[in-house]
C-alpha cells in the first residue's frame, strides 16, 4: 500500500504544506543534508536526507494556483512511476 501525500492548508496564514512522499528512513547523522531552497515566489521546496524533494511549502497559496498545479503534477508523475 502506498502512502498518500499529505496536503495541509493553514487559513490563518494562507499557506500550504504538500508532502510529495513519506519521510525516508535515514541514519541520524544524515540530518545535515536536510534543508530547503527558494524555488519561486512564495515557494520553498524542502529536501529529505536522500536529497530528494520531500515537501513543498507555498506561502500566500490562494495567490499561487500555479504552484499548487505544479506540485500536484509532480505527485501524479511520481505515482505513475514503477515502485
């Protein structure tokens, strides 16, 4: 069974946090590789210890449907890949 992405919306700040995948298992000493980077206006992509995208954080989400569409497209693409 696949873990479904988690989509959270915070109306008080108009922010969304959309997980692309479950947090991967990694040794504790790999935490230094965890981080995020600005990827567009009001968009931060967070990375897991395996250096693959894990979560998209969208600020002012109601003003950025293009970010929401892009992350949903990314999730759809990941779901189509063989496990």
